[in-house]
């Protein structure tokens, strides 16, 4: 059976939801390759379990993880007190608690090395995977690493990237908009899983996965809360 390329949106520590998506909804096998769009950490209740699960997949050659803005904040907080203050306002408590520490420098080296080696993007002949976005206003959209983890462009410019589709996380997006984007040049895959049961965002709460070769969208509603 041909290897499936499966892309997964922002998990944010929602471990049980992730396992439900991969093992029961997608039914991923050892022959499939999983591509995580980043933001494994922060906000959700089971960050350590999430990271352990994904690290194990990576060590077995089954997964690749792209750097999200939350992993970027963690890494910057290692040496920058102001960055640490910013991270505190962006949900770091669940990550620190998950690792049983008070400062990111206390996180075991194995995990810090994992975060430091995350890719900024993955490219195929037909797709580009990135957490935030590409800087389509730049002459070379692949040079701006800040934009890759933090950016949000209004639209893609496929002529600048070889007429390939871009798959992004980062921006919590209602499920109907995600489904619509499957036919566009930019595909949104962050269903706002960690915002489940939020009365201010009742349209969010889904963890999504996309099979690139068939445009099959899988999703489950958050079961961690």
C-alpha cells in the first residue's frame, strides 16, 4: 500500500484527542508518514504526553514536526527574559507544569534538543507545509523564518512557489472554512482544538488531519476537556 502523507494541525497538548484522531479516525499505519504543523505544546492539559507520543513517532521514522510559534517562544525563553514574559501570556503554564518545572531551562535536554531541531517548513513537489505562512511579499518567500512561525498572509501567491499549495496551521479556523480551503491555494488546518467548549468561539474545537494525496479531511472534536 502506498505511503499516505498525513498532515496534522495544532495539537496544543490535547493528547487524548490526538490519539483518537490518529489511531481511530485516520487509522494511520506504520507505512504512513505524519507531518505535524507545530504548536504541540501550551494551553492544553496533556503537553508532556503529547510531546512523548510525537517524539516516539519521530524516533521510529513515522513523523516529522514543523516549528510552531509556541515552540519558538519556548526556545527564545531559554535565553531571553522578555521572551519568557511573552510566553507566560501565551499559555506556557501547561507546558511547564507538564514537565514539572518552573523555567524552560529545567526541561530535560532530550526535549529541548527535539524542539531546537524542528523544521521551519517541509516542501514537496505539490505542497508546502508551514506553521504560520510564507512571506509572499518577499522576493524569496522562503527566507523569512519569523513569518514561517508567526505570519498570516491574506492569500497565497502560487506563482512565487511553483504553483504548489500551502498547508498552514496557526490560525484557528472554523471547520466549514477549512473544508472550503481544500480547493484553494492555501489550506487551513488549525481547527482550534484547544478552544473546545469556548462560548466565545463555538465554531472551534476540532483537531484536523489532511491526507495530501486524496484531499481527505479527518477531524475529531476535542475529548481532553
